[in-house]
């Protein structure tokens, strides 16, 4: 009987430890003070390019490619909530898909098969114009999600600000910060 109790206790401790782990971006846990997190990004070579509402933007190297990194803060702006990687926009469907496929393979090698994955472009043609028109309309669904220790990572092809332009986006979202945000939002309603 004692052995079951010890085993159960060790199991519960392991669950608590896993629940307390934060997701990391470039080796930096996505947690705590926004200013401190941004300083750690700067120490890794990222350059601050501005701030808009609760998102601080950086430029720098991500896996050998130049990218824009958005660090999203909680509603009060004090704590880091998520990190978003945005690759440069493209008007070429083949560039978007090859970038998406590369990162899908990379994350699958590290984290295993995605929890969710769907790649669908409703264009009735293989023409770049038709494919990019669907991206522009927002009817393309190219996305994969990995549920990992501490949160989730989402990879997708998204419409960008230009006409017939899209971009590949990767979002790291820490589960503890999501839960904290939900609890704060519940208090507001």
C-alpha cells in the first residue's frame, strides 16, 4: 500500500513540475517581465524596431533567416505572453509553401507529429495568381500545431498587408500565461 502512495506522489510531483515549465523561444523562457525578456532577446543579437500597443518588435536571425519577431505582452503590458516569428512577405506561392514545409519538417523532427495539421488552398488552378488570390481572400488554410511541454507552437501561412502577398508565421504561446490571461479576463466579465 505504501508503494502505491509513493508512486502516486511521485506522479503528482512530476505533473506539477511539467505544469510549471514555461515554453522557450531561442532558449529564453516565455515568462515574466516584458522588459527583462526583451533584454535577453537583444543579448541574442535581435534589434528592437518599435512597439505597437502590447507588442514589441525586433529584427534578427531565426534559423539563418532574417525575420521579424513580435513579443506580445499581457493586457497590462508588464509580462510576456507569446512570441511570434514573421518571415518576409512574398507574392510567390511556391516560396510560401517551401518555407512552410521546411519549418513543418524542422518542428516535426524536434517535437514529433503535429497535434493538428491542415494544408488546403481552394484555388482551382496551379497558377501563382490564382493561389495568391486565395491567400489574399483569406480562404487558404495552411497550418500545423504542436502541443509541447509548456505551451503550443503554431505554424501557418497568413495573408500579409500587401495585395496578393502572404507570409509564414510561427507563434509560440506559453500555456501558463494563457491561463493567467483567461483568469484575468474572467475577472473582468
